[in-house]
């Protein structure tokens, strides 16, 4: 997965985002609306908790028997006329897709939004070999036209409001209708007209999948706009890049996941369109179908008993919409295609904690637990975060807070050193603001105040007061 | 390439430990707890066809319910303003009996190109199953439904649902399908929530969905 070049640690990126009042207004507006709607859609099913527990059990069972189910999926996709490829990492997946596009003799491909190909940076890899990639999801189109980055799993352009999108379309879309306003239906119509020709002439389609059913070899793509149906139906060649954790044992399991996913993500009883296909159907849709099964760090995640539960994720994005940190910091601060609470546990597991951004992600949470509560597959995100924090701290001997704590141990062991430290601390009053809090201390103590305020020390410590008023001298 | 397959499977074995025999895995799967309800409405107690109509209309589809023998008249009225409609093989002939002569009927034979389909105003089909709980229509693209492109490219889709095709809930509907076939689940006209997370109808799929319930 790409770590965006030069990505600063979460606190630095978040600080910049929090200062952007337009971004915060856009995020608050969108997440507040969807939170209310989701709660209503979920409340409509009185057995929501039971569905959630069933989903968790199915996913855990699948992960515990992952090899068996992947082999079964491969057999059934192949039997239905599809071709199955395996990719250890992003580069291998991109190379397989690039090669298939070349074999199809195409110089462009239409693409329906997929997290797996975001993760592998497929578009950049294909562009490098001269293949034009056309993102067809409205939000992805907004991101692509604006040379921007996605900031939300479901709605990658959530950080843009209608006025910004209208301005972008008028500026970058050469076939934008004259007099195009900021009205969302007009913007959607402009996107329809803009992409129509591409759909009708496309020879290669690229997708991900929400689910892959082992016992029938069926792939499932859940969407709204119909761009998915276009990409999955009209081209001659279809290539689907799918993470190995997307497999479900049986057709029957869709009754659970199709109940959970739409209500959790767009707060609908059902999303407008779902396409399900098994291999190739003569005379209907692509006659050349390729499934690329992607590892890219998933087997490492699987090996971690606590962290493994992140692989249950069905990418609904409910955890983003309820997260107080996401709402304020926005998706870009997470430095990964997977933002929000799920990103904070998934990215460091898929990529390791070597970079500053990945080492900081487990701390990008107040551990309030709202994400766990809304998760349709009951991923205990706070539990994984806490464990990952411990791992980061162990891996970084000089972690600033570690220095603070070892220093305080040294001071507290000696009454003489404590008294001296308290006299020095009283001087801290000089840097306090009128609020009675210290917002920023000089380095190295800034490590503490970067993420929290420090209380102002009293003018005199209790020990000093005692010595003066009740001490041995009196 | 096979190197990648073997390596990924080996890494999975390392992560999950002992691999159970397929029969044991299947037995463990069969024993998984499924405490949820397979239907949220009892078809014998509730009018699930009415529920389907109500919920499909929530998505801003046009929904009509007529007695079975009035289907031809309702089909004719629904497509009356369209210059052309494509009709798939296997559509019950009677459904088109009331059509005005000025509506051009197009057959998908030989198969129409995407560009040709784009010049046709509408499509009339049946469906495989419908789901009351979610207001969803499911096409399995069998007789009377056409290949997938037929119900995708034209901007108007009239779908006739027979009352007996309405299942109470998702589980029942899925159980009626043949997984080997391609399927399209349709819940209202094409829509997007990509601008400010607000649902707007009408993007790439048919912008007009007309559901005619017969019976």
C-alpha cells in the first residue's frame, strides 16, 4: 500500500486539517446527516445485533479456514470460465493487471471504485505504461479531476462541498454543460454525460468486489450509480482485484451481508444496484474474466490473533462517520487509502509501523469506542488500537513519553530531587495562558503538550508549604 | 505465478495453524450460530406485496399495482410516450398486446451494440424475484429479462413483477435463485450519495424505473 510520499505523522497532518474551517464544516455536515440516517435504518431491524453476531462468526470461521475457502473459490471461478491469479503484493497485482490490459490490446480502461486497487496504486502503475484509467464513480471522478486524494472509504470526495465540486467541473470538464450550477442533480447529470461515451466504447473494465462466494464462484459488487454495472457488463474483458479476506463460504451468507452493508454504509435498506456474476456467461457481459487475489500484508495481519479481526471489515465506513477524531481531522491526515478508525488499525498492520505516519496511527483515537458500537462485523477497534500502541512503544526506545516517564521515575525516587523539580515547575506559571492551562512547552517537554494541555503548577508545592508552616523549625 | 499462489497459501497455513479437512470445515460452518430472523415479515399475516410496493416507491421508483388481466393496458400506458423500446426474448406476448402502433419495438437479435442500445428510449422486462423488506427487484437475465446490457443502457426500465414473485425478505429471495446465473439487484433508479452524502437520483443507470405489479 502506498504511504503517501512525505506524509507527516498523524498529529502534524491533523493539526493542519483542524485549522481548515471549510473542511471541518463539510465533514461535520456530511457525517452528522449520515449518522442520523444510519441509526434509523439499523433500528428498523430488531435483530440487528443477531445479524452482526452471525456476520462476525461467519467471517471468523472463514479467516480460520482461509486457505480452504480460497482454493474452493479458485476452483469454482475457473469452472465457470474465469481465470484466477494470485498476487503477493501491490507490485505483483499491478503487473498482472497491466499485462492483462496489454493482452486485451486496449490503451484505456474504465474502472469502478475499489479499495484494493487504491491500496495497490493501480492507476499510477497503469498510467506509467501508457494506459489511461478512467475512474467512473462520481466521487472518484471528483478526486481524479481535482488531482486530489480520497478522504473517505465510501465517499472519497466527502471533503468537498457542492460549490467546490461545481467549480471543479466547470474548470476541468471540457464537456461540462454551459450554465452548470452547484445543484447536485445537475452535477450528477454532467458526470453522466461526461462518462457515457467511455462506457459505451470501453474494452476493458477493472473492479474490486465486496464479496467472493467460495461455493459458487460468484463475485458481488455493491454500488449506487450504475457505473459499476457499466464496467462489469459492457467491456469484453473484466479484471477484478480482490483482497483474499473478501471470500465468504457460501451463497447463503449473502443474506447476512446484504442486510448489514447497505444500512451501515449509505443508510439504505438496499443500495440501488448490486451485480453478482460467476465466471463468464456466454452472450451476456465480458467473455474474458480475470480474478486477481491480493495478499499485500493480509497474511501478516492474519497471523496476529488480536489484529486479525480487522480482516472482517466489509468497508462500510460507518466507523468513519461516527468518529470524533475523523470528523475533525478528515481523511487525508491518515495518510492511507483507509482513513478513520478502521484505517488506524488496518494501515499499520498491512504496512508495518516503520514510517512516522504508521507509528502514529494507533494514537489517532480517543478510544471512545463509538466505532466498535456501529461496526456491522463487531471489530473491537479500541482493543486493537491499544495493542498496537504497545507495539509502537516497544519498537521505539526513545519515544518521547517514555523519556518523560523515566525522568519522573528518577525524580520521584529522591525527596531532594522532587523538591528541586517542584521549585522549577512553579516557574511554569510564567508560560501559562489566561486559561490556566499550558498549551505548549519548549522541547523536549513539547512532546507532552503536542497532544494535550498541561495543567499549571501551583505557586508553591504542598511539601514547601508544609515545611514553611508546620515544619520542624516552628 | 504459481509461485505466488503457493507462497500465499503457505503463509496462510502459517498464520492459521493446522488446516482442517474440508469435511470438518464444512461441519464447523454448518454449526455456525445464525440467531437472526430469516424474514422480518410473515407472508401469511402481512400483505408483503403491498409492503414491496411501498418500499420500492420510497426509492422514487414509479410503482403501480394492477389486476393480472390489466397488465397489457398498463404496459401500453407506461411506454406510450417513448419512441422506441427494446424487448427481450421470452417476454410473455400478452404484455405487449395493448401497445400503440407508433411505439417502435426493437428485438435484441442479432445482439444490439452498446451504441445501438443507447439510441433506444426504454426496455420492458419481467424479473426473477422481488424482495418486500428492501423494495428490491432481482433480474437473473433469463427469458423475458434479456442480457444485462438491455436493462442498463436505455434510460427507462419498465419491469413487470407478478405478485407471486415477491419474497418477504433477502434470505427467501436468494434461496429462489440459481447462483450460476448472472444477477442484478435493483432498488430504485440509479442514484448517488457522493455529494455531501445526500441521495440524488439519476446517474449512469436508467434514470426512470417503473414497476408494474400484476395480481
